[in-house]
């Protein structure tokens, strides 16, 4: 709240999410604590230990003997995952616009592929968490022997943790890592598809309730005295022109972000598929905020970066 009131950049919640994911990535890559396999926990330190001990650093590429230990495969997938997200964050369609008060000055109205951002995945994660919570609660009540619990899912307690073994709770919990995916391929495919479909549906819901639909955007453009070049400056005309773009990117963006998060989860991306997805989006937002603050302080930078 203090950050949002002007004492800093961004929001406190975003900063906490980013710090949590960064901590997981740092721990998995550079933790010097000893691991059960006899090497250091951090995968980069493990790699150098293997190399300097004249052993093949690729001998434990997929599995290091304990499921919780990070592997070289996870590190490579995480790097590729981040690069792909950075690319998708910058895919956009630019619609030429003009301002009514400044004739002859033209700009572009960008519509990003990830138009609805990460909101659909966040809402989907909340739904999945609630399913797990309901399953955990019901399995400890007299309703545990009813068909309702069979549908929601049954759980077993393993080392103090609740592990779903059937029903919706099992389906919305991803198998993490290549070894688990190979042993449960249908479970992995089902999880990715369900996450993608939920994300697709929630992206359209969020498009309507958040004021990001074509009608709301066209009204905002007209109120700001902005119009599309070559068309009348009325909400109906502008809406008819931008609606195909907005509806298409909302569908494709929601589906794409769901598929990426799901694949990241089942491949055990360091920090989690959803976690890295949120972290990259937050870093992108902070980059834009810092760039805007810097340009306001040093206007001459606009010519350097081509703005």
C-alpha cells in the first residue's frame, strides 16, 4: 500500500510474489547446502562439482536420486521458459490512431497478445487451490465415504502432506518432472488441457468484467478525442474495428498462457510454471515503470531509445 501511494514503484503484492519466486530460483541454482546425493543442493554448484571431479555433469540430467533436487534439465527448461515468455510479452498488433486536438500527429494503439495478462492463470490457480482445500477438509469428515468425495477427490497423508489420489483434486495437481510425466502421461496431458481451458474461459470473463472489452475501450478512446485514421470518431465504428483484434487476442492469449503455465508445471520449471509466469510479467511491468520514470527525469533519453 505504501508503494502504491507514491513512495515506491509498483505494488507490494507484486513485489512479494517476485521476491518469493526469485528466492526459489536462487535456492535451486546456488544453494551451497549439502544435498542427499552427496553434492550441493544448487544445480549450478552441482554442475561444477561434477565437472571438477572429472565425472560427467550430465549423468544426473533428469534425476539426481531424490525427486526434490533440482536438475540440469529443469534449469535449461526454466531458461527457455523465461525467454519464450519475454518474447510473448512483446508480441502485439499496432492499430494506427490520431488525436483530434493534434491533427497530423499519428501514433499507434498497441493490443498485446497477452492482452488479459496473467489474470486468467491466477484465477485458475485459485480455483484449483479451493478444490484441493475442499478435498482435504471433506476427507476428514463423515462425508468421506460418500460419492461426493469420490468426485472431488480423495487424499492420503504422506510425510505430513496431503497427496491427492483420485477425483478432481488429483486431476488439478500436476505430476512434476520428467520421470513422473513418463509414468503418468495421461495425467500430465489432462492437467495441461484443463488449465488451458479454464484459462481460456476466464480470459473472456475477465475481458467483460474488467472494462477491457471492445465497447469499453472504444468509449475511452472517443472520450479522449482519439479516433482511428480513415474512420468516423464514434464508439460504434471504433468498436467494430477493434473488436476482432481484442476478442482474438483474448482467446489466443488466454489459451497460450494456460498452455505455457501447464507445461511449465509438469516439466517442473524452477519456481513453478505459474510462479515464473507471474515473475516475468512483474519484471516487465517494473521495467516499463522504471523506463517511464527515467524518461520523465531525463527527456533526452527518448531520442536514444527511439520513442
